[in-house]
C-alpha cells in the first residue's frame, strides 16, 4: 500500500494483538519515539488502515451464549440485495458480515442469548432477503482456537498452563 512503510506495518501488527499498548512501549518495539508513533497512528487512521479501537470481550459476559455462522446462497445479485444485506449487518447481534465468492455469497457471524433468539434471526434473514435467498445454512460455533488474532479457548489455556511461572 502506498504511503505505508515497514514501521507502519509493524505498528499495525502489534496493535492488532495488543490494542492497549502505550505509545511509549509501541515506540520502543518499533524503534521510534512515542511522538513519531502518535503521528504515524494519525496518518494510518486518516488512510483508513485503522478502522477503530475495541476490546475483545467474552460474549458470555454480555449474556450471549450462542454464536452462529450463517452461510447465505443468493439467487441473484443486485443493488437491492446489497441494501438488504446491509440492513442485516446493522442488527445488534451481528458481529461480522462478509460478502464472499463461491457456493455462498454472504457469511454472517452473530451472537445470541439462546437458540430461540437465533431462530428468530434466521427467520428475519429469510423475510428480509425474500426471493433473493436461495438457502441459508447455519452452524453453531462451539469452540474457537483464535479470534481477532488472539488465541482463545483451550488453545490459550494449554499454552498458559505449559509456561514456567
């Protein structure tokens, strides 16, 4: 990408895994001053390389115990379908929505309090997309090894347990 050098890429890689790192510590790791880090971050934000900052939160602490991946196969593509898919993306339960190529044209990752709430959302997908939807397939995500570039679940526990204290 034009205007992004190796130091910028290193900053982005570190931030992706450690979003709460201080500017001073980030500067030490990259080999530049905290002021330079701040300037580079502002530039990267303006360029759109950084979309925002957030915490990776265990969904069960929010009362969401069911995480589901929906695979949507569409009969046709159109600006109207794009608008309907954007409407689904704005739902609070939707963590991610991707447009894809291949057998399915969209993937939705969503979190719910329970299976009943999940079934309501599946019905909403069908009602919203109507005849544009060929089929929707879904699967409950019951474990993860890595999310948002952070090791999770059993993978993290095993790594932590193997460390010398």
